C-alpha cells in the first residue's frame, strides 16, 4: 500500500507556510491564518460553511491559492517529497526526548536517514556519527557541530542498540 501511495503522492506543500510567505502584510499585522478566517476574508462568508470537512477544506485551500495568485513553481519549491516526510517522521519518533524535532528535521534535510546513522554508529561510534553530522557543506555543517546534540544522538543510538 505504501508503494502505491509513494507512486501516487509525490509530495506535500504546507498551505500555512505558503500563505505566510505570500500574505506578508497579514503576517506583519499578526492576523489569523486559520482556514475559516482566510476563507471569510478572501472569498466571502459563504465559503466558511462546511469547514473542517477534509474534502471541503481542500476545495477552499485550493480556491485560496488561486485567489492570492500563488504560482505553481512556488508551490513546488515549497513542497516536501513523500520520502522526505517519511524519513523526517521516523527520525522525530526515534529521537523523541533525545533531541528537538528541529534537529531531527535537519538530519532529514541533510539527506540522512536512520539506517545511515545506525551504520555510522556501528562502524565508528561517536566519531563516525560526528563526521556525518558535522560534514562541511557550503561552509556550514550538514546538520550540527554541537557536541551536546551529537552526544545525545549517539547516546540514543547506543540505547536502542542495547535494547535489541
């Protein structure tokens, strides 16, 4: 089933992020980005009926995207691939309580999955994981150079290895 899903769904774009990027005045004025408020303000009060029904919400979000003229290439550039989302989710679950979800997402953004981290840990422990996470890419670490964060990741990898 997941294989078919990946073939059908290429990725996801977060409409909240899109709206915040395109409705900068609304952002500056700290106005609401709730679907019902956006629908009422941009489409009219009649569009708020039937909200919180998945199919209706999708129609309204699509209409809002059209109304504020978000180009397709911008949606694509802000989208995340299905494989990325799955890796990000797995990393957040695995490292929950050890590191922040932001760090877990940075690992995924660095194109590192759990299997790669585990292999690095098995091959060389702390030093191999540190090399992987701190690798210099465009004059920045791939994920982090923070010793405390790296230690927390290595500690979690070690804990999980012991439990098996």
